[in-house]
C-alpha cells in the first residue's frame, strides 16, 4: 500500500531507503520537514540541525569524502550561505553519495526573495535533479545519491514550495545499507590552489560526461504526440502542462543541469511551436536558444515572477476550456499573520515603537514587527543583516538605530558582524530576542536551547558570555515580559557610547512544553476597571471589548504573560483564581 | 466518471483546516482514489488565512495539486470571512459552499469589527450559489469543546462526498489520537446530522 506523503517526507523516505548515514541542515521553509521527518521516523540517518547552512554543507562534505552517504537540506537562500563550500566541492568530488536539497520558493510564500538556484548549480558545476511529484521526490533522492557516487559529483535536488508542501501517494521500499567508500587523505585531491589547477580540467570532463548521461537519462522523458505544439517543462509545472494541454507533445526534464543538447534539438525539430514551461527564470529557455533553436516561446508568454498554476497557463495560452469562477466583486479585509498571544517579542516592539528608533531587523517571526500595530521594523534583508545594517546606518549619520535579531539567527550569522562592530569601534544597540528556539519554522531547538534535534540535553550556549568574549562590555539580560525593564534597558543601551547588547529573554509560546503548561488566565474585575483602555494598548489579541466598553480577556487564549496586568493602574486585571 | 474532484478548505491558522483536509484525503485514499493535497506553511500559522487544496480522481491520475478557481465541488469555510475569501473557487453551477456560521475578527486590523462581512451567508446566496451553513462552532461547544468545529464541519462534508461511512470511521480511528477519538466521533456524527 503506497503512503500518502508530503514531498519533503518523501525526500526523507528516499534518503533513508538509500542508506544515508548523515543529514545536516538549517530550518527554512519550505525545506524544514525533511529533517523533522527523519528525526521522527528515521533517526538511524543521524539527522541534526547545524548552526547555519554553510556549517551543515561542510559537515556533510566531510562525511561524504569520508565515504558515507549524505543529505544536506536548506531553503534557496540557505544555499547562498553555503555557497563558499558549494562552489568548491566539485573540484575534489565526492566518495560517498552527496545530495544537497535546495528548496526554492517561487511566489515568496515565506521568503525574502525569489531566487532560481539552478543558476547557482550551473555556476558551481553541480548537476541537478528536479522531481515533479511526491513519488519522484523519493525516487530522485535515491537516484541522485547513486549518481553522485557514479560520477563522484555532489548533486542538487531542486524542489519548490508546491512540490515540498504537497502530498501524494508514494510507493516505498526498505532501507538498503550502502557500503562505505574508501577515503585516502590526499592533499592532491582535497587541498590548496596549486593542486586545484590540476583538478580544474577534471571538473569540465565530468560535466561533459554528465551531459552525455543527460541525453539518455530516464528522467528526461519524451512523450510525443501528433500535435503541432510541443512543451518542454520541468518540476511541478509538468503536472500543470499535463492538465492544461493533455494533447501536446511533452519533453519532461527531470535532470535540468547539465541539459541534453541533442535531445532538446530533436524534440524542438519535431514540433511547429515549442512552449517552455518552467517556474522561475528562463534557465532552460536560454540554453535552448543558445543551441540556435528558434521555434520556442517561454518567459515572454508565461512570465518569470510568482508560482505557476493551471489557471495561469490557461490564461497565458488563452484556452477556451478555463473554468469561469464567480466574482465576489468586493475588496475583502486582509487577515495578516500576527505575533502570538503572549509572544515575548510584543513588549520589545511596543518599546521600539514608543522610543521612536530606527530598527534594523532580521529574519524570524519578528519581521511581523513591521506590520501594524507596531510598525517598528524598518529593514529586513537576510540572515544576520540586522547588525551590519544598523552599524552602517549609524555610520551614515543616523541616530538612535537599534538592531533586532533572534537567538537562532544570531548564532547562524550574527556573531561575525558583532565582533566587527566591537573591533572597529562602532556604536551599536543590539537586542537579541532569546526565545530558545528557531520559532518561525516551528520551534526547532538551537545551540541556545540546551537540547539537540532529538530533544536530548546538550551544552547550552551562554549568549551573555559569547557577547562578553567578543569584547562587548555592556550586556544586559532582561525578562522579555517586563515592559518597564525592557524600556529601561533599551534607553541605557541607546545612551551608551559603544556596543551595547540587550538580551530580551523568554521562551517561545509555541514550544510544546510551554504551550501545554497549565496556566491560570487573567481576568478583568469590572468593579475596579475604570475603562481607561490602557490594556487595549498592549494589543493583545486575547483582550476583547464588551458592548459597554469593558475589556474582556478570553480565558482560553490568555497565556498569563502579565503584560496587561502591568499596565492596569487600578489593578483590575488579576489572575482568575485570585479574582474568584 | 473521469472527473477530478476538487475541495478547498479555508480557515484561520489554528482552526484545524489542515487536519480535516488530511482526513478527507486519507478517506479518499482508502476508497481507492488517486489523491493530491497542498497547502502553504510558514507564517500563515500565526493567525493568518489558511488554505488547503484537495483533489481526487477515480480513474485518471491527479495532475495539479492546486484547485483552480471555479472548479471546486465544495468550498469548506471554517470561518465566514475566509469562506468569502475563497468562495470563488466553487464551481458556480454545481458546487457547494459549506460554511461554519462563525466569525473570527482579524486581530491586527483597525476597525476590523466594522469592516467584517457579517452578512457573508446572505451575500453568497444572493449570488445564486448553493450555500450550506451550519453553526459548527456552537455544536462543538455544546459537545464540550469548541475547537472540534472542524470535525463537525467534516461530518457535514462527508454527506456531500461519495465515500462510505465505514471509510470515514476507519480514517478517524487511525489518524486521530485515541484520547480524543470518541469526542471527535461524536462531533463528526453531529455534523452529519446537522445537514
């Protein structure tokens, strides 16, 4: 009986079946569930969360040249972080099978940009397999590991949000233990530029061999039809093509780098017009055009931005059989995501708003601080950028700039810029939001949490000690729910001539051990309430207004963070038990 | 029949739209259909809109996991505003909008109470769409836990889909934790009867 699996679960399954013995990655939507599935179902693959993607990649590289099969997972922008290692690994080549999953996010469902990592793979001379459904997520993971050993080359498995986050039926098998490949410590293969020059031609030879393989690769599949229209497609777009143009001839490319020149030329010669339907950039299209083929239409018709869908293809092709939806005809109010009830970031963003500072933010749940009601995060670029950006804004002459970064993001890439700020004598106010979790991706543990991916106790990184060791003299740790303390600490940091760090500490409210705590909710004593409305101004979603203007705390939502009680002058907000 | 069925589950993060979509998919798998399901994770978990697509087909392979606007057999709205937001996915002549008569006012929007489309059900009916409304949250509350509104709605949905009652029972039993199974079975039955 096939299993009904998420694309990411199918990748995990494939890795397990193919005998993978080491998995590393950093959480990032849409890649996170791969390692989460391995932890839950297949711990014998030795999954772990790394401090960042570069570390994950390098650990994997070491294990692979050491002879074992490896999977490394990350979202598309994670590969930018790992790019240093990614670009150089193919020179040495691998011993054990090595596959890096690059989970791209067309449509930017939960990312800061759209980025087509097929270009990175081409630059890094790394072959790509691109599955089209959940079954292929499993199959291609296994094939990529095999091919990686066959060609001594690292492989990229490229997925997209829709592929990673859709479920389908998957035929599965059992685990096959792969034998360990031989490793010899050899400077000529793994070391310095003088030897690299000798390896350089080998990289080109390998790409030539892979190009030849690509011509007959079973994943590059021709489905000819008696039709003037042919379509070249890859990834989940293949499914949309089959749905929208069932009668067209199709070349489905499951291997998108290196591309097969002869197969492409022959296919195009077979049809009057060939559409190229690929999500993202014109990666296949540019290559086909470079072959001198002229009867192709791609991005001019289908566009480079956002996700594709059957509706979008029908519209681009002006097909008559498109469903005709009714139109609501009115603009509906949005329902933007917001910080959770009792989230420890709320007090910090209330303080930042109150102090009217410029906030250089980072990647995490706290990007929601840019939205109403706080509107107190003014820049967000990429992992760790808050610190450098804040230093830069100060250097550009702007006053009262605050950098805000989460604990996980700080560990990921916030440490070098903080060292740099101290070293170069910058002025910087940095808030580390320490909720002991990688919150936005689902609360994965990190080195500041004191436990590993399996939930086992491990060394807990002391953030204060880390900052002090870097030379930060002013480090202040505050309970994140004590609003006056947060404001005081922030003011003191802003007044400090140098680098000052405020650690706002308190666990993520979504962590299971926090969420399932029995907590006594707060309630409003209407006898004491003066309807001053101060409690409404803490913007807690659990505080509603009754028809006669009294605040009302929804007991099932309240997590007893105490913030509303702190602002209540007449002391009308009390624990339910005390009030009774 | 060679048709690919489409369902759209819409709600607010935390309401359990994903769970009932998955139960429906698993029931379809049990019945021998090819099935695909898709949703978008990420920050949508933080109280934002949530949409989950389910497509299933008896004989042909399901291709796209995405439901196209205008082709859904049923749009399942766990909340009125979200039902309205995704109503255009319904097949306008033959489809059904199944909606929980329940409001969750967006927390981070100014004047949300005033802007909220309280008359959603009447509005959709005025567009000649087939609307089935039930007070799923209320029913769940009387059964002891308002959070089971999703399963009440699933019970109602089960009357619109071609799956055997035994298939639903089997699916609930193997997918839900045994601790909550009995309560959820009651919620499911209450939903079946509410239509």
